[in-house]
C-alpha cells in the first residue's frame, strides 16, 4: 500500500474525500514524514529548490531490498534534469533519472535497478506526477470550469503558497482578482514582497480540476472587489490562451504552463534546436534561474558559472525572429541564427544577431546550448 503525502492548502479536504473513494491510499501533511520505517518515499517537485512537493510513501521491504541489491558503479556524471527523488529510511537519498537509474552525487554512485524494479518505480512516479502537476487543458475548455465570476484557488508551484481569486473578466485569458486582503498579501509574498510582471507556474483549482497555468504578478487595469488591497486585476494564462495584443500564446506564459503541467522536461529532452532556444530565453526572461543550467552544456563548469553571472545583468530578453537560412547542422552539432532583443538592468536595450551553437552526444540525445559560445556573444 502507498501513502500519498503532499503540501496541504485550501481544497485539501476535497482531495482527501476523492482519494478515499477511489483508492486505499491515505493523505497526510508532508510534515508527517518524520519516520519512514522500513519503507521508502518517492518525491516529486518542479525544481531542485521548490518548497512545494508531493511525496509517495511505499510500505514494505520487498522493493527496498530489491533496490539495495542493485548493481552499483562509480560515476562523476549525474542527471542534469532530475525526474524525481527517492529516500530510503533516514540514510539513503537518491536522484531518479529519466531512465529510472538512481544516483548519489555525494557518494559518486550510480545504481542500476533491475527491469522489474524500474517498472515499479515508473508506475508509482507516473501516479505521483499526475497528482503533483496540473492538467494541460486548453483555454476553451478551462472556461467551462472557471467561468466569469467563478472562484478558484491558486497554488504557486515553487513556494506552495495558496490564495483565492475570482475571475471577473477576460476573453483571451482570465482577468482575476484576489478575494481578500489576506489573499493579496499572500500573492505579494510569492513575488518576494514586490509586484512584478514576471510569470510564475501555478495550479488553478476550480470545478474539480487542478489546471496547469501561468500568472503575472502586477496589478493593472480595473478592479471591482472592494477591501482586497489589490489595485486592479492580474492575468492568468492557460494552454492556447493569448494576451490582448498577440495572436499566438505569450512565450513566457507558454513556458510556465509547460512547467506547471510537468511537461517542460519532456520538451527539454526531445525539443528541436529552435524550441530549446525559445524555452531558454523564456527561462531567462522569467528569472527561472534553477532551470537555466538544464539548457546549457555543463561540461565546462567554469564557463557555466561565467554565463550564470552574466545573465543576471539581463532585465528582459526575447527572440524576435529565427534566420533559418543560416542554420547549419552536422547531426551532432548545429548552429541557429536568430535576432535577439535584450534589455539590460541599466535600462540599456540592444538588438543583435546571435548564432546559437547547440551540441548533443548522440543522435538520440537531447540538444544543449554550448555555453562557451554564449559567453563570447553575451558581451555588453
């Protein structure tokens, strides 16, 4: 039997009742994971530093024993994009890779479970993933569950903070307002105490659904809820929704919806060079700093650290256009030319032609941005 453990919030009672009906699993606050006994715990989170986590406690020793019997080998290579985490008792902690091998960076160990064990891990992690992330529902369907004047709970996927909102308007996306002054205060805390246009990955819980979405954190326009200490409304975007001015989804919101659905890593693993570049610039634009290392070649740690320092100078960045006629490729490396507009913190804005150099280790491997080439071109 498995115990599903997660960060509670508004709507927790409904989740408890639902899972009591459909399974024998029980839900407790994550803090109840004080002693794991002889079982193990699977952990899912959107980024290595995320405070919002979902945990699945698996009782019994059979699977644990099988894992502990796994073949082990020394390694200095670890997953650049963790799929999940695993903890056995109080002593053994692992990173779970996408091939369902297990890694212990501090011990420099890679564990190679049997096919049967990997199958069990995959099944349990898929269940946990569905619980942790939101449904990637298109905007036209979302409006059925979150209509105008409807209410919803918003969960920030990084901090786990939750607040309530009402949708008051919006035809291309949802224009919403915090319900109370307390809700406005929580929302501002999510943004570090300062309103911002930055997008954040969220879950919108409404109409019995937990929906992948993206919000900005800036009050603007009109507001109609009195006493909520929020001067206006803010926007929530879903899959296929757009801003008032664009016909296509906003790249930043699109990025965060992917993250909230748990599908961002799939695009990082299988995306085309152009898609990788678009997602990469969105990560910088929205200050998703924990994700930036996923895009770049980590082979040269010194160059990687140099780039992470350089990108802190950037206030805004966007791809204006790709110049595909200048794209070259040998199969294992490729160069993609693009016109990039960059706004620096010093309010200086530059527009320059970039050539992004991407590499991969094999034809079935994922594309990564060559960080040394980036550093040479990111000169301001």
